[in-house]
C-alpha cells in the first residue's frame, strides 16, 4: 500500500482530483505517499478516506478528508484522524485520540507580509493533506518550582509560548510520548504532529524532490526534506539554525549546562543552511517551507498572514 501514490502524474493531478470531487468519489489514501509538488491547494481538491488503527488500543478508526477549491481559497474539512496507523509500541500517549472535526481555510494566492508572524500556542501552524494539523510549540518549559517538575526541572504543561526555555518536543520526546510519526494527542484528543510526519513522503529518496505534504496557516505549501539546488543536485534542505556554543545560564536563571536542543532557546539562526528564519525558501519560483532533520523541523514562523481558521477553538 505504501507504494501507491496520491497523484498519478503532475499533468493529470488537477483533473483527476477535481473530477473525483465533482462526482463525490471517495479515494482511499490509506498509507499513501504523496507525490505532487504543486503549491496550489486547488490541485488537491477531492474526497479522501483511510482505514487505520490505534495500535496500542487495538481500535479501528476511519479518516475522512474533503478538500474543495474556490477562486481565492481552499477549504479542508477533516475528522482529525490520520491516514496511517498511530500510537504504536514506542509511544506513550497521555490522552486517547478522538475524532475531532475541523475546517481549515487555505489561501490560494498567499503573499509575504511585511512582518513575519511568530508561532503561537493559540493556533495551529499548518494542516497536512491527510487532515492532521501541525502544532510545533509545546506548553512545557524549565520551571523547577513547578508542582510537577521532573528531575531536570522541567514541566510538561502550563507554560506560555513567550516563556523562556520552552521545551522542544522532538528533543524531549521520551517525556512527550510521541509515536513513530512524531505525533501524539492533545488533552481534547486531537492528534497532531510536532515534526516530520514520516509516513507522507520518503525522506531518503534522492531520485526526485519531495512532494508538498500540506499547507501552512498562511497558505504557503510545506514540502518534504528533498529539493534540487542551484547546481542541480537533489539533496536534503539544511536548516539555518544551529546550537548555541555558550553555556546556558545557571539555576535559578536558567537550566544550566551546554545547549543540546532540549529547549528552543538552545538554538540560534546563523543563516548557514539553505532556509530562511521561517524554514522556507523559493525553488523554481515557488516559496515553501521544508521539513528538516533538525530544528525547527517544519517551520519556525510564518512569512504570510495566517488565516484565522487555524485559531484553536
């Protein structure tokens, strides 16, 4: 099943998807790998479904996604269930996954704004084409005085996105309990990704650039890790962030120790990679964000104006 692709060819993609949508034909995308690189959400219009399992709970779920297109925006409706199995043996979910309907409005003609928008705990950062949101920021931070602080002085909840020493989930995943797709469930049961979703594209396939796997809240596409650089080499995109070299402040002003990626504040933007501060770049005239194998993993800010449909209710 994983060898199937969502789109048969770039030339036929829009026609096939729009025809399926018009005829209300539901396409099975269980474990499908995406292949289309179009930055126009309209090229993904259609009705999709998948049959998947919560592995640990041995419970079956059906994923439902509908993408429709108008002249200025696309609307993605989802029940919040991914198109792949989740909560496997390596996970430790604190909350059970539930079906939670959501509707996301994706601008079709996004433009870069004068000022970048910081990520916020009050909104989702992106929606992927399998109907699952990206929610990168945690609510955990260094707070040794907290009532539930662990042995490292960190709490996993109760912190604001403006607090210093916010935990970075991919580097602290033993406590966040994510599954093989770098995802887990929020207290309300919504399944969401904290970094590379893994099941939507092949991050080691150097035969061709990675497909679009979703859209950020500002409407710009999100691609997998692989792109073709100016020299014609197909390779992974490199983040412009690196670990700081100076030690963290000692307690009580900070956690102390050498920056190792546990906290977002462990990183600084140096511009040494391919991507800008928001983890995006323009390739063949199309700006997009790229999944990276290191911080910030998907994106670090939004270059365009986010749509209010991504606000958490």
